[in-house]
C-alpha cells in the first residue's frame, strides 16, 4: 500500500501543497497541507479535499472531533470541515465550491 500523496496532474486535478492557516472560532494554526480538487461530473460542484500534516495544536484543539474552519493560503480563503484524523494524526480537510488555492485555467 502506498501512503504517499501524489501530486495532482495538470489534466485531471488542481491542487495545493504548502503552508496554510487554519482558522477556527478561537484558534488560528499555521500548518502544512496537501489539497486536491475537481468538479463533480453529475452536479458540477467543485469539491476539494486533503490532509493537514500532523500538528500537536491541531490535535489538541480537535481531539478527534470535526469542526468548521476557514482555510487561508496565499491564493485565497475558503470554509471547510476539518476532522477525521488518520492513523498518523493528519486531519482531513473537506470543502466545496471555490477552494483556497488558484485553479488551473482549463483553456
């Protein structure tokens, strides 16, 4: 089983890998994230998702629970659900519509 996150390919997905600020109601954390996304063919909604790197402050704040946050990168901001840690304590990030990163121009 390969646990490495593959880079998005230009013809299939957009993505972002780097430092992001995760802003909760009472806490702001800078952490490395890997995000990918694509429009769903059935409903056309752009869905983006990924993981935050293991971070003690994030783990302490969420304690395995799910919460709504705003994800900020140098290219933008978007609301997302943050939760569902994996066995390496990397929290899942799930969002819809415009992501917090620049989308590739389809032309």
